[in-house]
């Protein structure tokens, strides 16, 4: 398998931000332990949608990112041992298998759908308040008054 790979591989990361933001990021990176690794897994799902395959697993120390920020426009070489098969797992531990990012996005989408349904449930209540202005004024009055006022009202 290794013989099928190209002998020389280039991976380029671009940080397209303003100089002010770049300075802020560099300052925050400087406050961190630069030996801490940043682990990433890039996945691909074929057009048929059957299974996901992991294209790339990288585990690079923050020091490389700090060097790249300190020298914009230059190339930062990644040591060869960090690109060898299994290097990311040795440094970061076991990566997730499959489509972890996609599952997280589905979870977020379902949460947002529930929030939308909750908003749709509140819509008839809003219409009822607008249709009966005396209830709207009463509602606004109790919203603005102290909690004890509401407790006194429902206690009567």
C-alpha cells in the first residue's frame, strides 16, 4: 500500500484572517503549551453513500501552527515521523471510526428542529395574546412586576 502512495506529498493549510486576528491567535497560541497535539480526522463518504472512509488522520503539535503564524507565507516542514502510518494514534490515542462529525451535525439539526417545533407551539399563544389586547396588557404587567405580585395574584 505504501508503494502506491506518491513519494512526495504536500498539505497546505491557509489561515485567511486579518493581521489583527492573526496577532490575537498568535498571542493565544503563545499562552498554550506548544507540545500539546492538535488531532484531526478527515473523512469521505462515497457518492453511493455506503460507508465512510477515513482519508487522513493528523496529529500535529501546536508548535508547528505557532511557527506557521510567526512566519507567514513560508513553508513549515512537518517531521516525517509524524506522517507515518499510526503516528496520529500513538500520539492522540484512538480516533473515532466512521462519520463522527456527520453524526454530531445530525444531532445539532435535530435539536434545532425541536426548537422550531417549540416555536411553532408558541405561535398560537402569541396570536391569542394579540387577539385579546387586555390579556396582552395583563401579561406584560405581570412580566414587569416582582415575582411576589404574581404569587399574591394566583393565591387569591
